[in-house]
C-alpha cells in the first residue's frame, strides 16, 4: 500500500492542483473556502463532543488541564504556521 501510494502521489498532486485552480477560478474561491470551513467546523464539533463526553465520564479537574494543554499546543503550532504561510504568499 505504501509503495502504491508513493507511486500515485505525483499524479494526485497534479490533479489536486488542477482542481484547486479550477475551483478558485470558477467560483472565486468560495467553493474551496466552503470545503475548508466545513472541515474545520466538523473537527471543532468532534472536539467539543469528545470534551463533553470526557467530562461527563470523568471529572472536570481531569479534563480541564488536558483541554488547556491541547489548546496551547494548537496555538503554539498554528501561529507559526500561519506566519510562515503569510511570508510565502507575499
């Protein structure tokens, strides 16, 4: 499976880049924005459900530090990635 995926990666990358260019030019990026928005929103809902389930099955004192560490880790990785992508675009 890994070797097959490695062989297919270049073709998928080319096809994906072409599809993104088509979507951006045809809809001015709204379609691509919509897909990204739904993907991020879905992940947020999954996280909220996971945290609620964890809190209900355990205790808030056990869940809160883990949630805080997760948010801090996301911020510590997300902010530099955003800054790097801003530098690349300009």
